[in-house]
């Protein structure tokens, strides 16, 4: 049996997707890792909130490692600040979202294990978010994209 030749590259995916003011830069996709992991860098400008609905996923964990600034992740209703050098593992089924409540831009490395989602989810989401031109994205369209890619949108928060 001869070993399979693998073409190894740094950042084999290398694709940046803009979702309004946010940027997602894929480094590794499931296609690059045999489905074991997807890795992307997330950049969130100061004072920006996630435009997509809070959500959960039943088929993978999401681990977030803070690189710059602070992102506040709300996981099952509990706010958790993740700053440089800190890591948070969001378990399967936990409803979560993130916001940058500070003035400084934030950057995090996100790992999806196993690699159940990839760039296509973010490309489709970007179309809906960017079409909203700074306003709230079409919730029904976002929910359809999320469900198609294995994410479960959380119900909208109650109106005050």
C-alpha cells in the first residue's frame, strides 16, 4: 500500500466573504481537512451586532479563540466576553450569537468540528445581509439559509 499524496498548503481556502461590515476569511474548509474541521477568521468592527438571528447547531461544536478586541458571545442567554488569548467552546444545541460592544475592532479564529458548514453558508447569508443595505436582513430568507446548512434559528426575542 502506498501512502496517498496530499497537496499541503498554508490557508488552502483563502476566501474573504463580507457580510455587511463583518468579514469572514476562510482558512480551511471541510474539503481541505477530510471533513474534520473548518477554520475561519471573523472580523467584527467596533459597536457592530450580528445581523443574522441567534441560532444553534446540532451537528458540530464551534470553538472561538480571541485574537484582537473583545466579542461578547451570548450562549443560552449568558453573555461571555472572549478577548485575546481566550477560547470558548459552544456546544451542540446551545443557542448563541455575538456582538462587539466595544469601540475597538475584534478578530477571532472560529473552528467548526466536524466541518459541517463552510463558505457557501456565508456566501448565501452575505447576499441577504448585503441586500438589506444596513437594515435588518429578511428573517425568512435568513432562516431558510440557516436551515439548509444545518443551523436552527432561535425564535425572535419578545418585543418590549
